[in-house]
């Protein structure tokens, strides 16, 4: 098969690679589309979670191409996505080869079948949607008066879609890229704020510019500075849901602020138990995931796609298409 392989820090190449075979309880997927995620870019740059060579790609959609022992053959040919974390450990697109390959192997029990007519490229964004669905559950979202999202990456934009679709109060978004902020407004954000326009204390500026403190804050940027600002932006008794990737970043937090304002600080990681709901929202067209795709490349131009995702500030989601 062909695969876009991360062969060294900062280097991806289109190579010939052995085609995987499904074992017992597994399926082989012929990849249809794969998104380039910010986490992929961190891995490519040399993050230590996995070694080299590696086949990344945890935002994928595909079609069941072969089944292993004990798997219902009715899955053959079905368009699908799947939760990436294996029951035996590791994750597709990280420890297990992912959608940067023409084929991948995953556990049959994790497969979520899609309608045949649903867009393969949009389906690749069901993975970050599931991350967001889990985050809303962890935050115990129930029609809050107002919510703030910090971070205008696709996760933040999907949160805006989900919060508006839930019929709750106003949603505001803080980010740093004008085209993403404009899209957030089109998707229903009542207000947006570009942090590049702020001088001084970010948390105080958010409250001043947006005119309130928020009962619910989603910190999705992965910035230690934004994490600190989220505490200042939360209203007394509010909840802060944390789902960014902070690497080694630390925040200097005055813990009495948390105490005196009776804030809840909640972490949410990955997408466990959220996939059926994420698929339902996507295929019922409750959230227009295709609006996030700004660049499409045939997989044969995968290295170019990765470079665009890394360097083009107007890119929101770059999708590689295998067919």
C-alpha cells in the first residue's frame, strides 16, 4: 500500500508500505479521508509519544475492506468511522498506524457504520466531534445562560456548533485567527474576540470586552496563559472544562481564587462513550462539519497537505482524500 510516513522529526514522505492484515476481532479499513490535526503536527515535529517511522492519522473515515476471525462479514464494504482507542491499549493514529495509510487495522467492536451518502471528508471530523460531545457531558451542560470557548481550532469551532445546537444561551469565542472567528460568527457565536488585539491581562480583557463572566468556560486552546484566563473569566460558581493539550505548560494559579469563587475545574480527555452520539449528530446534519474543511488534497500529495496545515494561517481543517 501507499502511506504518508513520518520518518524523522519534521519529515513526512509518501512511501510504499506493507499492507496490514486483520487479526481476530479486527477489521481492515480502506481509508477514504483523513484530517490533519494539530496533534499530528506536534508528533511530526518530534513529540515523544511515538517513535519513527510512524503512520499518523486519528481523524479518518473509510470502508471495511477485510475482516478477521470472529467478525461479522456483514461489515464488509460498509462506510464507517471508529473509536481509535483499542481495548488492549494504544490508539489508531498514534501507537497503531492510522489514516495517513491507504489501509489501517482496528477493532471491529469500535466500528460505527455510516450512511453510504455521507461525505467521507466530513466523516473524518466525527473524531473531534466525539471529543467535544464527551466534553459537554463532562461539563454537565444543560442550557447554561452563556458559555465561553477559548481556542479557535476545529475543536473550539465544533464546540460552538454543539452549544448552539443544544439551544442554550449565547456562546462567545476567543481566538487568534480572523477567518476562524468569522466562521464562528456564521456558526452562531454571539461574540468573538481576537486575543491579538488585547494588551495586558487576558482574563480581565475577556470579561471587559464581552461584558460578563461566564457560568461555563471551555478551555480548548492548549495555552497555559489561556488556562489562567479561563479562571478569571468564569463566574462565581462556574465550571471550567479543560480539553486542550498543554504539553509541559504550567499555570501559576492563585488557588484562593478557585476557592472563594467556588469554581469547578474539570478535565476531559479523548472521546470514550461519545461516538454513537457524535455519529448521530453528524449524519442527521445537526452540525455542518464540512464547513470546517478549507483545503482538500489527494493523498498522493500528503506531504504538501501537512505543510499547508502547518504554515497556512487561513487553513481550518486540511483533508487528505484517498479516493
